[in-house]
């Protein structure tokens, strides 16, 4: 997958400092449903952005190419609770002295996005393998300084849409979580905000009296292992905060099928009436057998039940649970209803801390 969106220029990285204000006052971006309509992406979410001037769509939802090919577009994160100026931040152009670009064949294009998985000179010099950023906007919060806006011409903007780094429609626009985090070094927290929405906060949650993290900052390959009570096996754990789905190992899924999956399957997921005379899916999946434990150094650090992954629509419930293709546990956004997850992307490896 290309992870090209929103990268620092040259060798310069904006300094991001550990949060020192109260976590409740931190600024954040909502993780809203993506515009994708394919069934496999119905539970996909991205960071909310706004594009100005607005893109134009046909009545059927097809994106219309602008008449002015040199039109510039500003893509800006929709920041909540911000205390900065009305324009959303300070815009920097190529004339600013932010540090010297790398002295290489790339230095002629000072502001650009690069597909990090394809780094050979031959590929990078092809005009269709980079996206040029005209200007960027930075904002300073209590937790540090972050880039939150980018300006492109139509050609570059359209590439980001084609590469699915931007998901656009007439109703909403999102940027993928992966592309933002991988190209904007800093400290963040994924949280559930006041029973309203999933959000990405700028800055991390800190320990307070009687409130301490369940783990230290760990790379993905050192995260706790996971197991369900009815299963004796321990499995690798991963996070996916771009999805509302929980993925379980093949054997765990097989154990669940005769017990839980008495409901009919609608597309990828199982649906049923939330409650009937002989079936109560919420109570059933909250039973002790389905309690999932995260284990680190032979100790249980936390527990949860898959009832977190039930989406209720009226009297019908959908269990957003599916079989993992990699035979691991993959915890999606609903995990945040009970726990925070801090992430640190300042190094070469993303670190996670469960709070």
C-alpha cells in the first residue's frame, strides 16, 4: 500500500513535545466513516478533512475534473477544540527557510510525497511517482506542533485520490490513518470521545493518580498476546484504527460459530434481532467464555468482551467480527470504548501504549 500522504519536507521534522496540558483539553480530529461504498469497506474510517475549494461531483457521485487545470486545493484536517487562529494554522511556502533539502536528484522538488515502499532512484525520478506539495499549514497546540493542512494542484490531488490516500465524496472527505501517521512524526492518542465519536488526539494520555497505563510503549511485535477464555491458544495482537471490525484467529472463529453464529449472515457479517425469546446476542457474547485476555510476561494486563463489536440499529444487531486472514487478533476502533491507545511515531518504529 502506498503511504505517501502528508510528509515532512526535506530533512526537517516539526518538533513534537510530550503533552503537558490536561488530556481532556487536547485537540483532536474525528475518525469518520469513509466515503467508500464497497461492502468490504463499510466499516472503514479515516481522519476528517475539508477540501477548499470544494470538489464537484455529478448526481451519480462521479468526481468532475475542474476546468482550470492549475487550480490549487487546500486539504485541511478538521481540528476540534482548537485554540489557534481562525484560518486553522500558519501556512508555509517554499520560500521559508525551514532547513536545507537533501542534496540529491530529489532536491529540485523541495516539497513532495514519496511512496516509502518504492525508493529506488529510477522509480522516484518518474513523474508519476511523487506528489508535489505547494504549501503546508502547521499548528501549535499544548501538546506540540503538527502539520494539519496541505496545498496541491489538481494533478497531485487526483493522484492521492487514485492511490486511495484521500477518500472523497459529495458528503465527506477523509485521509487514511496510516498515511497520516507514517508521514507525520509525533505522539498521538486514539480515544473514544465522550460517547460521541472515535478521535485521534494530538499528544498522549499521561499517568495520573490511580490511573496508570496497562503497558509501556511497545513496538507491534512486542505487544501482549491475546486469547479468548474458551480457547487455550495465545495469538499475536495487532491494532487497526481505520476499521470498526475485530478479526479473530481461524480456530477462535471456528469455536464461536456454533455458539454465536446462529444468526443469519448479511454480506460479511452476522445479523440477528438483538433480543428474542431464545436469543440475546449482547448478553450471550458478554459471557465468561468469550472474555478475551491480553497477556504480557505471563500476566493478564486487561480483558474485554467481543460485545464491543456489536453495532445496533433499532432492534437488529450486527456483529462486526470476522476471520483473520493472518490468523491473529486484530483489534479495531470499538476497543477504544474501554481503553485509550497512545502511539509514538517519532522513531523508526511505531510504538503503542495501552491505557
